[in-house]
């Protein structure tokens, strides 16, 4: 009786390219297992390292104080067409008083100076020709008066305040006395501050002169331009009627953003 023919086992090498052409659905699994496991681990580690290294001003992005920060405004700081949440950390703790936003390219932030009144309001303004909106914050002083500050997304991870000669662009406004009526608004090339100042030379009766100073805004830098007088010797009783925006301390009436 002839010996039965034994079937021979053929060793088939499972190559990813072959599997892809024979069984598409299975091939995807094989391809995923043909070398992506190590890459996935590396990518995961890289993402974890990047998240751990991200800084919000002086604080890590994963710090409890940063995570608990409140949103005070939504402003398109980088000009990509999407509003960015502007957040502010609490006034106490390791990451106190950090103003920041997460943009498409990463975080921008600034540690606010200690001893200043708290930020009571914030909004955006769109300056014609400027890439991205500016952020305006208002600090109300407990004894009366307020300070407006303008910020722009600066180089790198900075949220930069616009200053002139080392001081805030907008002067402090004291509300207990009408010593400095003013308004600020956007212009075609930046912003302009209109102020009522004591008439010179001083006469028998007090009067106001109305002056306007233009500031060019490029990136996060403001440059003072010319100051011109637009009215002379305005009687105090006429100021509210002729220049109501000054006595109301109007700010960016023509260019505030909806957010």
C-alpha cells in the first residue's frame, strides 16, 4: 500500500506591502504594526514633553493657577479670524496676576505688576491696518479714577503693553476732579488721544485748549506723532456741549470688537 502523500506546510512571510494588496482591511492593521508602534511612542513622548515645557508668562501651562484662570474677554489677537480667550489668573498664589491667551502658535502672556488695581474690564479694538486686534484692559482705582492699558501679541511668547517713553499710552484718569478730560479712538494709522488742557497763557478766567496727539501702532510698538491744537480758549461751561466725548472719557467708540 503506497504511503499517503503528506501535505507540506508552506511558510508564508507576511509582508506589509503584500498584505495591503490582498486584504486591504487587514493590511491597515499590519501596516500599523509594521513599525508605527515605536513612532507612536516617540510622538506621544514628544507631545508630553512639549506640553510640560509650555510656559504662560513665568508659569507652566499646566500649573493649577493657570488652569483655573478666568476668561475676561475674547479677542482675535493674532488676526487669524478666530477669537482668542483672554484669561487672567487670580491675584494670589505662585502664578498670580498673569494675563495670557493661547493662540494658534502657542501662548502669549504677561505678568502684571503687583500693587496695581485689579482689572475690572477688558475688550478688543481693531486698529485699521494692524495685524490682529489690540487688547484693552481697565483698572479701577479704589479712590476713584481708572487706568486703560493697551496690549498686543508681541514677538515670541510676549503679550506686550503699548507704551510711550516708558509709560502707559493712555494717561491715568482721575474721576474725583475734572482735571484731565480726554478721549481715545482709532485713526487710519493707529490711535489718537484728544485732551483738554489748561489754556495758555493763563488769563483772568480759566479756559481749556483742546489738543490731539496721534500715535502710529506697528506690531506691539506705539510711536508718538504730531500734536495739534484743534480748539483754543474753550470756556468750561462749553466743554460738555462742544466735546461731550472728553467729559465722558470715551474710549474706542468707533473700533471696539464685538467679542
